[in-house]
C-alpha cells in the first residue's frame, strides 16, 4: 500500500500516560530524533510531584509536549495537534487542551471499566460519540507490544512496559523521524539486561512497522528541517545548560566550583549533573539542609572557590540570612533559584516566576543583590557565565532566577566555541594595600576599587593578608567592627552603589521594534521570552505594531531602560506572578505599566497574550484590532 | 616546596594522618603576640573567654603552622567574637552556621587548619543540625564549644545546657527544658574525637587542644566556661580546691578511672566501675570494690558505648560531678579527604586541558551540524 505524505510546517504532539508509563522518556526520545533531524523545537514536560501517584488516576497523569517546526519557533505551543493517551485518565486530563480536529491516538488496552471509573468516566468515550470532533485512532498498543516481544520470555508486566517504545515507534513513523539515535540509546541504556534491551528495541521497531503497514494510518507527515545558523547543535534542557555553564565558569575563571546544595525539585538535576564532573575540580556537597548548603558555599568562597548554591523558592527563604552574610562579607557567590509554584511547598513540579521580589528584597536590612535571569533553556548557559562575571568582578552574591519550565524544557542549542566565552579574572589580592602611619604596610579588606567599588578578595594561605570578616558592620576601608552612625550610613549606601555600578558594565538593551513606530512595548523577563515573542509575532502578522524588550538583568536595571520605557505610550508586562516586575518598574520609573498575569503553573499561552497585546494596541493607537481577520494569522505562531 | 606538617609522631595511631598534615609549617619560632590582632578584646571583666583566648594564643605557636594557613570560624554569641582577637584568617558568621561554613573551607582546602569557635546556644540550639552533621561526616576541623550554660549576649536567658528549673529572665518560674549533655550528644552523633576541659585549667586545656589539632576529623572540645555576669559560679564545684577532687572524674587513656579526696595513705578513694544492674557505669568506693574492678579508660575503643556511659556521669542539674578529658579518639576516613580524593582520581583519569575537556563536555551527546 502506498501511503500519502503530507507536508506540514509545524506540529505539537503531547504524550500522556501514567507516571510510571515512561512518558517523559518517550517525549525526550522523540525530541532527540527531531533535533537530530534538524527541526527547531521547544518542549514542555509536565508531571506530578508524586513519584508514583495511584495508577490510572487523574493526579497520576504525566505528560510531555513537543513542538517542532521547519522554522524558528519560540514556545512549546498552546494546544496540541496530536495527543497520545496511554489510559483513560491521560485522555480525560488532556482533552480540554485539544482544539477541534486534533488527532488522538489512544491505547485501548487500558480502557477497562475499572480504569474508566478511576478516571471519572461513566461511559467509555471510545464507544460513544463524545470524541466525534477529533480524529480518533484506537489502537491496542499494549496488546501489540506484548505480542511483539513474546520471543524474549518476559513477564507480562515487563513486556507491557515496552508499550511506550511501541508508541514512540508509531509516532516516529508518522512524522518521518530518524530512528537510529533511539536504537543507539536503548542499546546503551539497557546494555546490562539483554532481554529488556531487545524487547524495547523490538517494540520500537514494531510500532514503526505498524504505522507503515496498517490501514489505520493512511497519512504520514513531513516537517522539513528548519533553517538555522551554521554550527553544531544539540538539544538541551535548562538545568543541563545551567550545569554546563557552571563548569564553563570554572574553566574560564580558573576557580574550582564548590556546590553546596540540598535536594529540591526542580533544582536537584543540577546537583546530579555537577556531581559527574569532578574531573573539572567540581566539588558537590549534599548538605544537611538548605542553610548548610549555602553556608558551605560561602566558606568555600572565602577559601577561594567559585561558591554556588542551587535551590528553589522554599530554599531561598531558608538561605536568606546567609545571603545577607555574603552581602556583608562581600564574597562572590552564585545563588541559583529554579523557581516553582508557591507559596510554601506550592506546586513543586510546576513553573512560576513569583520569587522576583523575594530575590530583590527577601533579606533583613538594606541588602542589595544583583539578579540575572535566563530567557530560554539554552540561554541558562550564558546567564550563568554572566552571573559569575558579576559575582567575581564585584565580590557579591548574585541571584540567578531560572524556573521549572526552563529547567525541564528543552530547545536546540548552538554549541558555543570555547574561544568565544568570556574570560573571568578572580584577581586575588596578593599584597598589602594600605600604608600605616608608622610606615608599615597593612592589608585593608574593605578598601575598594575605584571603578567597581569591589573590595579585594584575599584568600587564606596568602601571607601578610590575614584578616577577619563577618556579619557585623564594617568600618570603611579597614573592615574592623564599627558601630559608628556615619560609617553605617556610608557603608549601606556604598553596598548599594556597588550593585548600582554593575549597570555601567551592561550592554544596551535590544529593542525589537521592527519599524520603530510601535506605541506599545511588551517588557518581560525570564522564561516568558518565548510566549511574549510568539504573541508579538501574531500581532505583527495581523498587521499591527508592537515592540518587545526582554530583561536579562533585573538588578540593577540596564541604564537605558528608563529612556526606552518613556518612548512608548503603553507598557505591558506579562509575568507568571501577580505583577512583581510591574511593581519594580512602576516604583522605579513612575511608568503606568499594565500587567498580564497568570499563575497556573504553566507557561503563558501565546494566543492569549496576543489578544492582550492587541487590546493594548487598540487602546494606544485608537484603532480596532482584530487578530483573526487576517489570513496570515493562522501562520503566525512562529 | 613549602614544608607541611606531618605530625604523625604525636598521634596515638602511628601511620595514620595528623589533623594538620598538609598544612604548611613555619620554620621560624612563633610567639603568642604574633597571633594577637590589633583589636581590643571586649568581653566582660572576669569572663572565662579571656583564659581560653590566652591558652589558644599560647598554643598556636607550638603547633608551628603558617599563620596564614589557619582559619577561625565562629557563629554568634559572646564566644563567637573570638576570631576578631586572633591574627589569622577568620570569619564571624551567622548564628549556628559556623560548622557548615567551616565544612566548605575544610573541604575546599586541604592546606588550611580550620577551627570553629561556638557556644552552647550557637552550637546546640540554633546550630544543632550543623554540629551533628559535621561530626557524623567527619570533616577535619577543631570545634571549641564554650559552654557557660546560659545565653550571655542576649542577656541571660536559659540555654540548651542550663539545668532544669533554672530561674532566668525568660523562665521566672524556672526552666522546664531538659538540658543536653554536649559530650553525650557528640558521641551520639558519631564524633570521632570528643573531649571536655575547663577554661581555668590552662595545662589541661592546652593538652586537649594539642590532641584535638593532631586528630584528623572533627575534634569536638567542650570547654566549661564561667559567665561572671549571668551564670557566675556554675562551675564552682569543679574549680574550687575544696571540692574539685570529688567533682572531676579525670579521664586518661590507658589509666584506671579514679578520683575523689585522698585517704590517709594518699590514695584516691573513688573510681568508676561497670554497673551490672543498668549496663552502664557508676561511681564506687575503691575500698568496697577493689582496685582491680576499676574501669581502665580506653578512648580508642571503636565502640562508643563505654564513652557514652561515662558521659552520663555528668550532672545535668547543678554541676557537682563531671568527667573531664578525652572521652573518645578514634580514626575513620574524613569527608574532606575522601571528597578531594574523588576529585583527584577523576582528574587523573581525564586527559587533555580543562578547555579541551569543556569543549568535549558541551559538545557531547546527540549533536547535528548545520552548514
């Protein structure tokens, strides 16, 4: 039978199943195949905090969404074109996100009365016409998998576990994915258990062959590789890019990384990854608690390491006092917050960016801390290098705000040339810097560099520079304890001035305003870069004007931000919080910024954001804005 | 090459590593004055901290390390001002966290001699978690816990070592908290070196410091320290010449444990024996049990049970009796040595320069090239 091949420019697929069904692995493999094929892509894993929630229930559903295209895309997509559902709960939990006409592939095997009840179905949706508006494919994935791997003599349970690979094979066929990388992956992963390895590979191939031979699927699709800048690429998640960025920071500064960390979702993967890189001199210390994690990192920084602590929002709350100590002792330190839904334990596995004000102000006293935020998974690499530059140059703790979406989401990443990475000079103090009245020379730990206001970093083992630092207020210059009122006022202002001076070292902001005529500016930070960019594209495709600026530095703000804000009639600030950047911008620049705020534990949706932008454009320009009337609107999510 | 200390001859375990091995030594003799910073000491007149400071400033020159390779870390409290008065590297950190900061320093740098100065509130209350984990991990540092059984810097509240019933500013009807016995706690936390000494007994204090510095691992030293302002006289029974013989149970490795007033023939009258009724240890009259029944102190016993039993002879109320000396001194691999060991073996196994290896790392995995 000859099958039809249809050209598409982009597809959004969501794999959904039970937490134990291996959906994250399935999605990840499909992503890798697409990456190797050369599509642009963005992924969105979504899983429960429970490791194995009760099987077959709605809370136990785990999913992985991948958006891949023949052109540059910015988000994991608002609504899936294809849903692969391994059981009734996975169908029910995800159905609401599907547009009419979407394709649904279900594993009919698990649609038993018991599982239907668990998922809250009173009737089997595969048998009534409730799914009539979708292109439904009912396939006994489990049954065919068990049949395909019979020869390996596995238990029925073990045999059925390979069903995710059968599904992956089928989808790989449908979208013309290259399969070699997955076969190589399975061969390596199960190298020690031959029967499991062979069963998975067999199931994967059987899924592919099923697609090719069955009459259930008459069409396969082709999504051509996306044009990308020349270079070598890999697919990368935010946490991996962040870990690599830390190793690169170490190599570029010559400082060994010392990571003090306590396991916490969604930051733990950084601890896991860095623990593999001891050959770079990386020490990973799994502390007894969050406070000990940062405490040890501060100690290591005092001793001359690149001190790093990684955590999420609840951990930052616990580390606050120690961050204040690093502010007072003016030691270089990286504090990495992979934000998740809050407050309190909140939504451990879901994304949010509601720790900005905590990062900005969450300490006693006037304790300014520079803040840096990556905007995409791959950008985590560069953001860490920038945070290291600031920490080492200005002798200060730096907060890096990633989030759950960046941490686990992935995108193709152009592997940088090592020669292009910035060099970072620790510039350790080696000699006395102050002449005493009696002519003797002395070391003053709080004598500052005139340009940066940074103090010298003199590490133990350096003769003649013995000194004491601590949390008590320092006398200007000599650094001894001082309770003098005028000195305290001076030191508080100086610590603030030092952070403010970082702005002198920042490049001008990039303003994306194609014809320079926009009246509305969309300002964002962190992982909202993708949805904001996609939302702006939709508005522009529909024929309207909008400008976009995305902040990497949240403290201090770049020097030209105020002037840029003043150029626009309206400023929209989309955030996954209730308006934290808005508050800072309004306070600092007296700009009547408009917020667009969602705290759903999920990335913002480009389509909804486009509507919000459109409304503001209508208001600012006194025109009617209709994003749907333009024929190209459909194509706009690029 | 800078000479570094080996110090193994001082160790009770020949062939094993000293706590200061790897730390550069000083060839010139040093003086206490060199270790004295230019800062005015600001403890209350009569505070026991002065005596400990003097003893440490007297001891460090004997240790013979390079001054720049010594780091003192403290938390918060009266005793935690200690680093300011020593001309070494130092950090006066935040309440209770000194062991965690010291863990970072000790793990990052083998060539540093790391000391923690803390108090009963700092180490046992707000910082209890860090203390027990530094002990169980066996991080190479010396922890001096100044125990005055009161909160001094906050002006006189009861502490986690204050006796039950104590009347303080925050307990006008008497404390209803049961106190910690710091030595029992350290032994329970698997401390590999656990000792107790007294601020006013400089000779004993210095001998314990010497053994503590030689021990590779966390050397936990509880120092009874009098607070003349808020808890004056807390240790009078063990300091007063009339009562100390009955109050101090001296622990010397390899010696029978005996103490008490001398009899007519000049022999001590009391000693420690096993108590078959409880499985623990009790005080007995030597005249009743005979000399051979006395326990011989074995600080090197890998099993901490007997050391723990001895620690329980410390009064939890007003201190009329307390064992003093080195309870436990055993060797096990330190956290920091092993962490550094893993790094060096990983480094040795990895070819190429760091830059080459970085390129290999970030360029690994499934890649594709766009031309």
